[in-house]
C-alpha cells in the first residue's frame, strides 16, 4: 500500500540527508535512515530497501574512487569478517542485542575521543591487526548489526590519506551490503514493496550522494578527519538512543 504523502516527504528528506553523509564520508547512510524511518516503517519494510539503496549508492561512487582503494587491507578485513560474523550470530542467540549495541556505542565514543587527542600512526596496521579488526567487525555486525565502527576507526586512525580511507570504506560496505542483500533475497525478505520504495527514494539519495561527494572534494584532509570523528560520535549517540527509546 502506498504510504501517506507526508510520510513519503519525511522519508525522502531523511534519505537526502543520509545520502549527503554517505557521499561525504563513505558511511553512515544505513544508521541514519534506519533511525529516522523506524518511526514510520516496519523494519521488514525498510531494512531490505536500505540495502538496495546502499548498493546503488556504492555503485554510483565506485567509478570515482576505484583507484584510491587499499586492496591489501580490504582483503584481510573481509577474511576477518567472514570468520567473525558466525561468532556474532551465535552470540546473538545468547546475548540481548540492545545492551550489546549500547556497550559498543560507548566503546566507540571513548575510542574516538582518544583519537581526537591524538594517537600518532606512522605505518598502516599489519596483517594480524587488520584480520583482528575484521573479526571484531564481523562479531559486532552478526551480534548487533553495527559492524561499521571498527573498520571506520581502523582506517581513520591510520596514516592512510583521507581519500584512501573513504574509498576503502565505500568498497567494504558495498561488499557487505551485496552479501546482506543476497541473504535477504534467499530468505524471502526482499519483496516488491522494497523495490518500489527503493525506486521512490533513489532520486533524493543520488542527489544527496552527489552533493556529499562534491563537499568531500573541497574538504581539507585534517578537517575531514575531525568531521568523521564527530559523525562517529553522533551515530554512536543515535545507536544508544535507538536502543533505549525505540522498540
């Protein structure tokens, strides 16, 4: 059934803003949209739709960032994710998801504040650290559906250039979103309604992503890192609010 016009306008504005954040930083779209639209849509309606939009946003961005992707780190991150995700899924059966989400969000805030004060990194993390980061991301993604922060912190606490960090994150989330979309489809969760809603929100998302990409191209690298840290804190607070106030 077609949502009310007011609902569609509200959702389109949320997608527009989330698209801008995604285009600028390379992440943040899903969490912003989930929190914004969970008050007007059921999770089964919006989550598969967001996955479709995320994949589309990544495809829109990939041609412009392909040469900046750090393939070496991504290879070992994804290996870790494949190991950690089943562990997180198993934990989900025994540990309530909301307390886990709140705990992870608080840890992310503390780590971001430590990075803000300055933890000098002169070389990229080695293979072992990269795999461990991927495992942690897989565990928290499987157990609490917020596997992004460990990988975001991995890149933005490293000496990698802002463009390399952003490009690598875009491809990382593209990979995980494709896997999640295929799983949703195999479980019968991807329906015509999701495709229909994705089509409605496609235009505002692309407009937002385009303006966000333009803002990134004009951003100072140091200023960009600080904005990323502020965004991580904001998203962590949103996670805490969602976990405590929104059923």
